[in-house]
C-alpha cells in the first residue's frame, strides 16, 4: 500500500483518520508523528509530543485548527505547532498534503524527525 | 488592414469556455491580426458549460446556453472544426493534426483543452450507465436515463455532484449522493454550513451518505448498484461520477511541453515553447490549477494583452463559489480553515436558516462562508480580494454591507437604537421592539423578567444580545447580567438553556444545536463539544449517535491516559468482590503485557498500569475471557459501588450490604452522566464503606435503608445530605435510579452531585424524589430505558474489532520503508 511519490510519502487514505481526530505514524526511534484531520477537512502533521510535558497530542480534542492536549489541556495550533493563548512552547510541524484522497507527507521532514529525538 | 491570407495563423485547440473567450479578447483588441482556426472535440458551437446544470434541471434549454452561435464564427472569419479532436502537435513543423487527418499549420498555437473528469478506479467503472458530468453528451445521457425514473447514485458531494443530484431528482429520479468526506462540499463549506446544506437536500427527498467509500460498481452488463466498502449496496440504474477533474494535458505532454499538474505557463500564458500558449483549466500557473471560470477570464485577458498589446500579466486568482441549486443559497470564498491568528466572526439565525462566517486575520478578511443569506457574498469577496482593512467596521461586519456602511452605526447599540418600533426583535415569539421596550419600562429590568413578561429571548435565544442592548438603552443603570455562566465562550446560552432547548426542539446532532442556538464558533471547542455530546445522549437515548471526537481521550480510549502516554486498565469488580479466576486473569495480564505496576485502588478494585494503546484490545479480550468488563474508571459515569462485608459476615451487619451493592452496580453501570458518580453501601452506621461521602450512599439499619446524596471525598470534602429512609432493597434501588436520572437530566456537564445539590438545594431533590411519587417512578423508568442502550461492555466491542483504528498506528516509518499498520 505504501508508495513513494518523489519526495512525498503516501501514508494512507484520508478516510482512515476520523474527522476532528488524528492517527499516528511510528518513526522507529520512539517518536511518533500525529496526522490530524479537521472538520474543515484540512490535514496537518505534527510531532506527537506536547511542548508542555510531552502529552500525546493525537489523543486530544480537535476543534477548529487546534488540538487540546489530553494531559493538561494546552491548546496547540495545528498549523504552526505553537501553543495558543497564555501558554508558550512549540512542537515541530511536518509538511503534508492531500492528493486525490491520499495523504502525502514530506520525506525529508520524516527523515529529520526520525533522526532527531 | 491586413489581407486575411497575410495574417498570422492562430490555431486554437478546444472550443470551450477559455478557448473561445481568448479569441474574443484578441478580436476585441485587434480583429485583423490573426486568421483563426478553432478545433473542438465536441460537435457543437461554443456553449456555457456552467449552465449544463440548469439544462439538466430543466430550467434552460441548450439554445439558451450558447455563447457564440455559428454566425459569430462566420462574421469573424473563424474556421470552426467541430467534432474533430486534435490528436497530435508537431512543434518542429508547427502543425496540428486532427482525428480526421486534417493538418493545419500555425504561427501561434493556443491549447485550451480544459479538464477530464476523474474516474475512480473501481471495478465496474466502465459498465454502461456510469457517466461523468462534463459536457452536453453527458447531460443527454442523464436525461435519457431519467426518462425511465428509478434510482440514481451520484458519487461525489461537491459542487458538480450536488448539481447533478438536484437535476436528476427534479427529473423524477430517486437520488442518493455518496460522499467520501463527512461534510458536503468540504472544499467550499465548513461543517456548520455543510450540515445545513445536507439537511435541506434531505428534506427535498435526496439521500445523502457521508463517509461513504465506494468499493465497486456492480451490475450484469449494465449498472445495477454501488457497493460501499462498509458492505452496503445502493441500487442504481444510473451512476454519475463527479469526484473531481484533472487537467487535460495528454496532447501537450506528447508534444514535449513542460507539464506539471497542468500545462505550465508564465504570467502571459506562454508555455515552455514561445509559439505555444495555453489557457483555462488545462494550465498550471504558479503552482496552481483552477476549476472555475472566473480565473479563466483573467487568464484570457492577460493572454490577449500579451499577444496583441502591452503585456499585463496574470497574477493568479482568488476564487469564490456558489451552488446553482434553486432555493439554496451558498457562498464561499477564500481560506476559512482558520489557523494562526485567524478569528471567526459567526452569525447564525436559526429561524431563517442562516449561517454566516467571516474569517479575519490582522483586520483583513481572508475567507467567508455564507449559507441561507448570500446577499453580502460579493461585498465580502471584494474586501477580501482588495485586502481592505476592516478594523473600523469589524463589530458590525457580519451584519452585512447595508448595516456596516450605515455611517455612525459602527456601535451595535446605536444600530439597535435606530431600529423602528415595529422591528421584530424575537422571531420565535413575534415580539416587536415596541413591546420589549414597553415591558422594560413596565418594570422588567432583567433578561429573565423580559422573558417572563413579553417572551422575547425566551425561545431560541438568538435575540438575547439585542434584548440586552434594549435593556441597556432603556435603563440608565443596566450593565449587563447573565451572571449565570454560559456553557463556554462559543455560546451566550447557559447550560440550562441548552439542555432545555435540546429537549424542547428535539435536537439530534451537535451541528444542529450549534445552528439553532447561534453558536459563535464554527465547530465549538473542547469545553462545549463534550457537554453537547452528553446532553444529546441524555436527551435522546437510543437515537443520538455518540460523537467519539467530542469525548475526552479517556472516554474515547476506554482507559485512563497516564503522564507517559500509556494507559491504566481497571476492570469492574462488582461491589468490590473478586474471585480466583479474576485474580488469575489479572495476574496473567500483568505478566503477559509487562505491566510495570498493579495496585489496589481507593475504589476497591485493581488497576493495571502502563499498557500501550496498541495492546489495549488484547488486554481487554483476556479480561473479558475471565468474565470481567470495563470498570469505567475513565468515564463521566458510574465508577465504583463500594461495599462492606455486611450481615453475611460482620457481627454488626444489619443487612446484606455486599449483595445490595452488587445489585446497585449491575443496575447502574455503563450510564453516561454529567460527571463521575460513586456509590457505597455500608452494613451499619459504622459506615465502613464511607457511604456518606459518596454521590449516593446507602447506610443499612435494622429497620431498612437510609439513603444519602451529594457527598464528595475529593477536593472539597462534603458529607452527604440525608434524603429519606426506605424499607426494602427494591425501594432503595428505585430511589437510586431516580436520583441518578434526575442528576443526569438536570446537572450541568462536569458538575458533580455535591455542587449540583448546593446549587439547586436539597429541598428540590427531596421534592422530586421523595414527595412526588409519580415523578420518581417516571425518573426511574426513564433511567432504566436509557440503560437498555448503554449496558454494552465497551471493552468487548473493542476487543471484537470495533474502532480498531483507535489503537493502531496509521503506519510506521523506517528510513527506507513505510508500512501500514493494518
Ligand atoms: C486509581 C485511583 C487512585 C488509587 O490508586 O486508588 C484514582 C485515580 C485518579 N483519580 Fe481519583 N482515584 C481513585 C479514587 C478516588 C477517590 C476514592 C473513592 O472513590 O472512594 C476519590 C475521593 C472520592 C470522591 O470522588 O469524592 C477520588 C477523587 C478524585 C478527584 C476529586 C473529585 C472531586 O469531586 O473533588 C479527582 C479529580 C477529578 O475528577 O476532577 C480524581 C481524579 C483521578 C484521576 C482520574 C486523575 C486524572 O485525571 O488522571 C486519577 C486517574 C488514575 C488512573 O489513571 O487510573 N480523583 N479518587 C482511584 C480509582 C478508584 C477506582 O477504582 O475507580
Ligand atoms: C456541470 C458543470 C457546472 C459548472 N458550474 C460552474 C460554476 O457554477 N461556476 C464556475 O465558475 N465554474 C463551473 N464549472 C466549471 C467551468 O465550466 C470550467 O471551469 C470551464 O468550463 C473551463 O473552461 P475550459 O475552456 O478550460 O474547459 P472546457 O470548457 O471544458 O473546454 C475545453 C474544450 O476543449 C475540448 N477539447 C479537449 N481536448 C481536445 C482536443 N484534443 N481537440 C479538440 N478539442 C478538445 C473539450 O471537448 C472542451 O469542449 C462547471 C462545470 C461543469 C461541468
Ligand atoms: S490523588 Fe492526585 S495523584 Fe493521586 S491518583 Fe488522585 S489525582 Fe492522581
Ligand atoms: S503535556 Fe500537553 S498540556 Fe501538559
């Protein structure tokens, strides 16, 4: 099922992610990428680690283009990875796009994530 | 004037909207410059493709939608070769060759081949009866199919699909729309507008299935139905595929032109070959391809400027969309996905079915979605394109141009003051401004008093803001109230208002509540979504479909998330009782899944820690096998029923507290509640089960059962209030069920029984549960009815594969390979 499309990696179909939800990709070094799907049918990818105390963002409640971390309810912008409101902190985002219902994520960014941490 | 035969030869491939418009633009600038030949694959003159929808719907005929008749070609000396597609371009020789063999030389070539419909590669896609919606031939095929009536399936709930569905349903077919996404027209609409649109189309008799993934088109020799991936088959004698388009680039690619997603052009519509231009949907400009006509007009202008006069250059387009379905007004433009720094201004008018959302960033409009009232679409779009500073009119922007440009009315209060006395304030109850003001002057100085006297703002509440402004205008010392906490920042309604309206208006989904109650955000927030989900669940047992994404992680995962992202698992131990089989199963799970800790909880059961989300279903399966079910240690629901040993063993025990605890737990487990709920049964007043700090406590005495409510051992310790004493176990259980139901129906989400009772007073509870016997019985039976839908062990469902994806990674990435988890 997995295909390389140049610098983009096909990680699955958009319907595999619940609307206002997320799914994760394991990167092999313990790090996970969370891929979010919003009610506006936008798709975002972030490292699955809250800037506060590393909560798994993929398990938070998604509303608008933000996710509320399941551990202490920080709100994180899906577009920038930055904490919203009073809180300060930022989690890396990964370029992602959707083509004909398939989710494609940037290979370079994935490699960088897999190498980091 | 150049003689026709000494003119440059311009050959156009594609007799569609862009090709012909480009020629028109060129002729307008210099009618004598080129001798023009246009090749068209379709056997027609140039017609308006976007009007195919009204033709299908029977609102227009083909003649009505012709843009340029045969006379236009003749008058302008254009040689039209229709019904004969070009099959090759020879750039070295500068010729094109058509299917008929005809070869024509060019000095300039313009490619305007448009797009091809995207056909999803499923089995059966080539069966007779499967068509796309792109040209007149498709419309003819649909009209022929519709003659016989019957069932049609439209795959794709975008602009095109919905227009096709509308047309077919007007032509008497029974139409089902299959849409992969959860929201119709998701590229143009947000969830709220999509819900309104879906509701309207359904009320017109169409069936709309969202989240519907086509597996195959089935039929023997011709279409008979569509098979979905979830196993359902939808019967159909006609299937229209309207899932998208892709630029038609085959010819250009074969000719060796630079092609990305479309034929690549510069700002003057020139391709990688200076003699060849391209325009329309077949091109890619600055990384973008377009699927609407407005950008084509701009491209054609730039093309003609570059070719004939001063090059002006095309800079890309911002687009807006409308749906051409009579009686449904939808408008959308720009980017409404929000994101950093974006602010939503939302206006909802439930009685008129209006939803308006304008997205603003740095005082500039970046997007807009309008449903029901699109009169201001053009105005917003204009402000958006010009990137105009709207800071000064921000507060009134959403009311539209007429309102916002009303000069000194930038103050909403001034705007309300300016309303005539006859202006209707409350649409639900038909209350005029005069009546509201009269009732305020007559002594109704608060919102509630206004509601009680003249009924304004007493129903849907969307006029509450205006009524408050009238209070402020009429009274000197009114400085707002609504001390009652609103449910969250997305709404001006209190929890009580929301609960009451859900029941009164029989609401059935979260988007419906948000629309009817004028939510100020498009899809709520992490505070209101779980609350609404609970209120709907409570009000509509067996009817409302739980929204998983509106639940906190623990309730979605049926386990408690820990600080390291693993989960803890607490199986139910009825009344605190256990046995070797259960203990063995727990011991086995601890070893098998390497759980770092297992602990006796404060709730008389065992908690297994450190389980990974992937392992949860297997752990549950093992526990289920030993007869254990979820303990809901994660839920806003019944947690534990603590018991003491009671009369079975204890020398002081007066009744079988253990047995009663087990029965109570079996009656009440699984129910969703505003907050967690704990019960305890003690066998005598020594109260070893700590029943008097529980939400519902039973203390057994010789003569029966003392019932206590509203205790809390948590952050703020509160001893229970005594409710009443009853004689039998049965009565104790009935009172317990009634109390739980009263709490479920009346408390605010995330309010435990202790603060709830402090708010409403124990007298209210006594009146409803003890004094009003008929009411109590009704509460009990409503509880038992709702329990008939909620006592399915969520672990067993998951262990059997339900929501499998919640526990699986979407995939795994190792530097060289990526493997899907499923
Ligand atoms: C496991 C347990 C502690 C233990 O090891 O004994 C526990 C663990 C947690 N409690 Fe508790 N409470 C546990 C018994 C209690 C008790 C004792 C009892 O039930 O008799 C109380 C006081 C009684 C009461 O609720 O009135 C208690 C009062 C709280 C409170 C304060 C509630 C309040 O109304 O003030 C919270 C916070 C909350 O719910 O917002 C809380 C929250 C929590 C949370 C859910 C904290 C969190 O959000 O992560 C802990 C989850 C641990 C986990 O992942 O499993 N826990 N918690 C107990 C599980 C009982 C069970 O079998 O289900
Ligand atoms: C049913 C329908 C409703 C629509 N509604 C709207 C709307 O409301 N608003 C909006 O903005 N847009 C709408 N559109 C989209 C709009 O019609 C297109 O954006 C527009 O027609 C594109 O113009 P074009 O010239 O690039 O392509 P086309 O209009 O498709 O013209 C291309 C022409 O080239 C011909 N051709 C292709 N290959 C060859 C070849 N090798 N040789 C000769 N001829 C060839 C094709 O047969 C076709 O006639 C709608 C489209 C459809 C189908
Ligand atoms: S008392 Fe505090 S730390 Fe202990 S389990 Fe309860 S919430 Fe967690
Ligand atoms: S870890 Fe995310 S808010 Fe604390």
